[in-house]
C-alpha cells in the first residue's frame, strides 16, 4: 500500500488571561432590554437565570496592556515550545479573529497590519516564506483555519502551519446587555505538520456550511441597549434564541455529514471538542447528533466543557480546550493514541464546521 500525506497536530499552546471575573461582577450593572427600557428584574435574579442556562460562573479578561495579537503570540510561542520547533520553519501563520486588536483606551478595531503579521513579528520570525493571513469567520474561525491548513498540507505546498485563535470580547460587549456576561478573552494555537502514512491518520474529514439568508445577522454590531449612549458606538449583539434554535438542527447535520465522510461511526468518537458557546446548547447539540444517527444518548465524559470558568472566548475556546487536555490540565480527559476526536463550531454568518481527527499511534 502506498503512503499519503496527512495533517497531524504536532503541538499546541494557549493563553488564559489573568483577570478572573465572577458573575458577581455584574450585580451593579444597569441592564436594558432591546426596547431601550431598563429591566425591572433584580440583577441577582438575572444572573441566576443566566448561570442556569449558560453554565457560566466566571470568565477571563485580558489586562489593559494586552491586545488580541499579544495573547495570540503567547499561545503561539507555547505551541512552538511544546513542539520543540523553530518558528522560522513555519510555512503559514493563520490567525482567526473577528475584531482585530482593540486597545483598552480606544475600543477601535485595528486590522492593519494583519494580526497574523503582528504575531509573526512578536515571535521574531524573519523568514519571508512564512506566509501570514487572517481569517474572520465568526466563532468557527479557528477550526476553519485548521481546515484550510489541511488543504495546504495535503497539496504538498506546506509542511508546518501555525493556526491561532485569539479574541478580546471584553472590549466590544455592551455592558447594558445581559449577553455581556457570556463573553470572555483568550487565545489558543496548534501547529499542524505533514505526516506520511499508509493508513489514514490525523485529519480524516471535515465539513463546512454557511447558513446565511434570514440568519445572516443573528450576530452583528449595533448600538447599545442604553439609549443614553452615543448611537455611533457599536457593540456585539446576538439574537440568542434564534441562534440556539438554528444550532440544534444545523450543527448535528454538519456533524453527521462529517462523520460519514470520515467513514466511521459516531460511536467511534472518544472526545467531542465543541465551541464553548452555551452549556445547555452544546449538550442539546450532542444529544441531537446521537439521535440523528439512531443512537439513544451520548456517553458520559465524551464532551469536556470549560465554559463554566473560561466563558465564551469565541475562536479561542476549541484550541484552548484541546491544549488543556493535551497538557493533562483538565481532570478526567486525555488525548489517547489511536482515538478519534470530533471538533465542531458555530459562529456568525451563520458558519458551521466539523472535523474528524484520528490521533497518531
């Protein structure tokens, strides 16, 4: 049997911001509804219901001196160190994000130069053949970067690619919107490497959908719910219920198609690493995925969650989750040789993707 080129994860890294922000931080916030009127419910009750639904009890924010490219570089440096790799040998640096670098004192998004070029500079890489580009793709951006890296590697045009997800959502949320409690900051990274094998290994299959149309603006930038704030100040807004209901149908379908492309069964999966958006939503997605495959229920301990203490850091949730498990820092979970991992994410657009990965022996 002849060998083929596959994409395998050589190493990973992450950066968890140092500021821990518990739910009590929001007790003194002034919350408004989408109609611009103050919410009459006591904040303690709002927070309690929020925790019950999302599973979030605390999150992490960056300090004022850091921006997304800084923490992306921290995660990238850790990935290089973990893999004992020289950054000069990277063929591509792909950085997934959605809001650029936002300084604490301005709230303006900076996209030029690209965050990937900024990360390359912060890593001290001088090789002009290390190509950099950014990928704005909603919360599914990091996983889409991995999918694109797989195409480069399988084509033979690249041997090592760094894929980073970094975001500072604490800089763009509306403090008067209850949804502000969802968002967090963080960064994660992996280095994918070309691997010759006679049997399939590494990335086996992936599937991506964009469900735009009437769902295009379920996540968008808009003015604050507080009518006293300037109308030209824009904040991240989400139609949570609409997105939730769409996810329960669309994400399991993408997962099923990806599993079929990989030529395995859902029961072969040892770990499901899904975007940490909402605890109940993720649990419902997994349940629906098993139902769509004619299976009664997902096994316990298959879907690790970090949302309770890290919140939703957008493109950083999945690579951070992977890195914590790979470094044996998430109790009860490990990356076992020969096992199958399912990655899945949902983001603005609405973009949905899934990927099946077989850990090398």
